[in-house]
């Protein structure tokens, strides 16, 4: 099958997994206090961690389910653009010490592309049992 709907769905699922993984990394590996310290070390307000983690977590889940994909992808794209700030001084390559800014830029572009494409195929809203009741 060569369908743009399946391409958009594949992109949506990959993006959902990516943002979910980023949220879980902050929660489980770095921990919230550790992530707060990292944000503050890079000149960002520590309290910003909580909405960022929430957006990544619930946004990733929403993308996986195919719910509110366009607005969620825009918000996630904005979060990814914000992630460029702490990496900007490290140069282009993300393999540079401290991580460069090309990876967060790429994630932002992919999220905005998802917003333009929409959910694609295989969403929770398109399942037979999810039909609206008249």
C-alpha cells in the first residue's frame, strides 16, 4: 500500500514514541529534581520542567492514540524549538559535547510537518467503536 495516510500515521507514531521517551527520560532517569537542576544550569526557569514534561508525556500519548494531532503537534514543535536554546552554544552536531542544536530543530520540523499532515490512518478516533453516537 502506498498511501499518504499511512505515511502520516507512521510519522505520528514515531513522533509519539520519541516524545514519550523524552518525558520518561526526564522522569525516570534524570528525575524531576535532576531535570530542574539541568534547566537552571542552562539559564532556563526550573519550574518550566513541569509543563515541558507534561506536554511531552501527554502529547506523546495523544499522538500515539491519534487524538488532537494537529494542535498537539504544534505544541510539541514549540517545545522542541525551546530545546534549541540550551544546545545553541554547542554547535550544530548533536554529537558535540552537551549536544548541538540540529536534533531539536529536526524534531521541531517533524512536529510541524505532522501538524500539516494530520493524523493519518489508524487513530483511536477512526476505530469502529469510537464512532460518535447520534
